[in-house]
């Protein structure tokens, strides 16, 4: 096996996208490095291995930033949804018995929270040139369904333990899936999902528009 | 964006003009008198980040087999900023007696 072939195998430690973009250049740089180095023994290979493992780890972590963005969006949305549900139960009064929150505005409100938190996390984690890329879509694709399903889960459990009145309230799954909105069917849940996705996408379009303008200006 | 050590050295190497990958590796080694050696992995992950941040860009070259990179205006100003930051640090180190005074 030639050194170039060995290095070609090592390149598989990087993500496929990175390999496709820079793999050929890296192989060429490695070939030149090997040709011009007097010593290509154990020390040379130790240097190449350390360089590859370190750089591939950093590159993999770098490629996972969209997941961190999704986690931030998910966390903030879950907390916001839980806070609303918790406040409702804490201040519960028989007067509110007939009070329901319509599914659509509740979904839109959660979508706005999700979109904003993902956008802020993205601003902190990605350089400007990457913000408009598919990372936002990836982050939303993970955060959106999970946020809908798990909204109200965390604080519901805490509230059940801390607040006796919470025991008399809806089962965990109902709060899980539907939060405050008093919907009782899968179609309501689907409506909430669609409302969240639509409002998050509208928000995304509004937030990315100025940076597109600045790109055209350059 | 605050460049890492390897990224800052790549920016410094590009101040002299466009370079290809191996040329950058050689320049960094020369600039640091052999104290910093970067391999292809470190170099191209740095290039990816610098390109994404708009600090360097690809430029045309006669050699079709390899890509050359040049510093952008933003890259130059980030390199200047980092150089000032390091200069301030050296001044503090000098003041506190960590480095000999130049006068």
C-alpha cells in the first residue's frame, strides 16, 4: 500500500462533504510534503496521524453546530411552552373552566419562539456566510417536531411533584403534545405543527433578508 | 471572528500574495522558524473556516491542478486586529518583566 493510498484511507475520518471539497487538495499537499521531507519514517507518520485525528475531530464537531442550534431552539421553546402551561395551572381558578387557547395561535406563538431562538443561536454559532445555508433547515427539522411533542414535558413533571393541584389536571401526554391548547385530536396536533413550521419559516425569511441584501451590495 | 493560531499564521502567509495549500504549509514553517508545522488536515480545516468567514477567497491560477487562495479586505483587517491584540499582550508582558525591555 503506497503512502498516498494510506492517506486516502485516513481522509475518510473527515465528513463526506469536507472530503469532496478538499480531499484532492489535501492528498496533493500530502504528496508534496512527503516528497520534500527527508525523513518519512515513524516521526513523519506520527505527525500526519496527529494532524489528521485532531483536524478531523474539529471538523466533525464544527459540522455538528447545526445540532447545537437545534438544541438551543428546542430548549427555549420547551421552556416557553412549559412556562405558559405551568402559569396556567398555578393560577388556575374555576372561573377559567371554560377557557381554551385555540390551537392555531398557540402553534404560531411557539413557532415564533422557536424561530427566534434558532436564529439567535445561529448568529452566535455560525459565521455570517454560513447563516443562510441549509443549517437553519437542518436545525428546524430536528427542533420543530421534538418541540411540539415535548413542549410542557419537563415542567409538567416538576409541577406534578411540587404543586398538588397539577395532579388533578390533564394526563402527561396531553400536556406533552398539546400544551395549553385544549385540543383533543391528532388533526389539532397536525394543525399546531403546521402553524409552528409556517411561522418559524416566515420569521426565518424575515431575519435572513437583510443579510442577502448586504451580500448583493458587495 | 478571532482566528486560531494556525488560522492567524495562514492569514500572515497570505499577506505576501496568493498561495496554494503546500505553499502555505511551507510559509508557516518559515515564518515561525520551524516552531509551527501544520499538516494538510490543520491547513484545510483552517482554510474552510477562513473561507466561510469571508477572510480568504479562492483566486485564479495558471496551475489547474491546485487551488490558490488570497486574502480578502476583511481578512486583512481581522489579521491587523489580531496583530494589535498580540502587540498589546507583548507590551503587558514587557511591563510585568516577563520579557526584556526593548529600550
